[in-house]
């Protein structure tokens, strides 16, 4: 899909060879959607977005099991007002509990940064919170990564025959267990939030500098970020 998108871009740019700029743009389109330069964003909102993305980037850089940050930008793409791109160094087929915990903290870094800097949070964090909550719930109900509930699977997914698509989740556990699952998910999220907060408080000077650079330049690539 990415290669096809790069080929289309090269064609529109009247190039005979698909080069690195086309592959890079194609990757971003696949990951985050098309660039939306027509969006007019106020200076106040630009600062919030810069601190939000800066929060993601700094937390992901500090926590050891997050993927390396390849790019941070406050340029809108798709539905996102900005984004932080982290790419793995190598293909991985297994992920550990500690990796998921670092990843969730990275997801919450934008929300934590907004709270830390502005004493408030915006709707821009809603997608991050949803992703973090879904991952935490999967850790508890699918991957057996809860010490309190143990290596069990909770919930039975029903699929559409022939299509292989999930259409519903059948609950096969009691209200008491459901409450324990909710409590475990809350604990994972709270712990990740605190870890993100500790990282950003410790690296506040870096966060401020990164946010200021993002307001000025809009995009920071891996080398400059490092």
C-alpha cells in the first residue's frame, strides 16, 4: 500500500524514479492521513498542540521500551492536529507487559503535558485515551497480564462466518469479575499516567524547548529531536 502510494506521488510530481521523499510522504499518509494545510490554527492552539506532541515525544524518548521517535510535527494530517511518529528498529512478533506499560505512558504523554503546562486538557487527547484504555483492557482480558486476575481470557468474541470480522463480545464472567477488570485497567492507566508525569517533570526544560521549536518550525526530524 505504501509503495503504491509512493509511486502515485512520484507520478504526480513528474518523476521517473520513486525516491526517499515519496516513500516518506507515503508512509505519513498511510499512518496519519493526507496533509491538511488549509486548516487555520490560532497561535494559542498551536502552542497547545506543540506541548501535546512534545509530551508524547519526550515520554517515548525517556521510557526504555518505546520505539524511537522519528518525527514530531504540529502540521495537521487526516483527523490529527499534529502527531508523533515512532518507528520500531526491527520487526517484532512478541510484545511484553513492560513494553505495553511504556507504550501506554507514551500515549498519555500528550494529555499529561497539557495538564502540566496549562492546568487543563483538550479534546485533542481523546483518541490517545481511547487507545491507551483499549490496550490496558486487552492486557487484562486477552493477554493474561494482570497479576490479580491471572493468566485467563475474559470475554468470548463472536465473528461473522466467512468474513472473519468481530461483531460482538460475549461476556462470560460475573459482575464481580467485571468490576475487578475495570479496577485493573484503571490501575494500569493511573500507573502509566504517573510515569509519564514523572518523565515530563524531570525533562521539563527539554519539553519547553521542543514545544518552542515546534511552534517555530512545525516539524522536527529524528536527528534534531535527539
